[in-house]
C-alpha cells in the first residue's frame, strides 16, 4: 500500500454501515477494509471492466471477494443510497469528481461522509462542497513521488467563511505545519505566478481576473509565513 492509499484508509470511519469506493481501480482500499475488520457493506465501482477485474482478482487472492460487491458503474450510478454512509472518490481530477457528485443528488441528504482526493483542481471540489451545503471536517496532506496529495472529508453542514486562497490550500490547522504544506504553498504560488506572467504578456487582460489571482498570491504569501489559521479564526 502506498502512503496515499494508506491515508485514504485512515479517513474511513471504522464503524460505518456501508462504504463505496468510486473509481476503485485495483481495489486496494476495499480489500484493505475487508482485511481490517470493517463490518459494514463494501462496494467497489469502476467505469471500466478491466480495472474492476483486477480488483476482483486481488480480493480473491486475499479471500475477501465475498465481502465486496463489485460493479461497473459510471460514478455513483450503481451505488445504493440507502446502504452506504461513506463515499470515497479518489485519484480523479477535481472537475470529474464534481461531475460525479452533481449527478448523485441523493448525497445532498444528511448522513453521508465524503472522502475526496482530487489529483487536480482541489479548489474546484472545495468550492462545490461549500456551495452545496457541505462542511469540510478533515484536511490532510501526503507527499509521495514528488507530489503533494490533498485529502479532505466532508459532511452536510455550514463550513463558515473560506478565503479564496483556502479554496486552493485547504482549511489549514496547526497539525499541517511542516514540509508538506510548505511544498504545497510553493507549488501553488508558482502556478499562480505563471498565470499572472501570462496575463501580463497578453494583448488584452481582464483586470478583474488579474486582481483575483494577484490577491490569492498575496494571501498565500501571508499564509506561508504563518501563523496557520483559517479565515474564520482571523475574523
């Protein structure tokens, strides 16, 4: 198990009624759950048969294939809403995660824990959650193979004030201080500076968009200097 996958496993509530892994790929997380005492139902979904067959083979190797329900599914289309209380969508781009969530309107009902790990555009996913009535309850970072992965869990509720920069970095708490968050800040500031440089070179620049990204860069610079607090704590 990689560090990224182990972090995903740590975020799963141990005493849930049902867990769904969307885009299960090789099925490492469902198999880990079945091997570590999770007593609820376990569902593994993937849009293609080939990765799902690999997941089934792994489950058979570990003799837990009878504990996991495998289905070809586009997002959450095959997920039974009443039989799960935790949904994981990891390893997909942020836009793809939002499209999956948009199509499953039933998740807007209270009672579901969402575990999300976007490979790109984490800010888009946070924006979707906060503007669809979810509260981000956990933030985590993992560094692996020169990449910083962002993880968060969410449940229905009011998230409070979130700044533009925090949509990108996450709602940072004291336990995130360290090398990983420093690398994340550095990477984000580099990407935003590239956007600003490109805008400066363009023949026509939307001044409001330029001010938006310049403001995020300035806020990131303040956050990277510490202390690490949320916008709500600063008010």
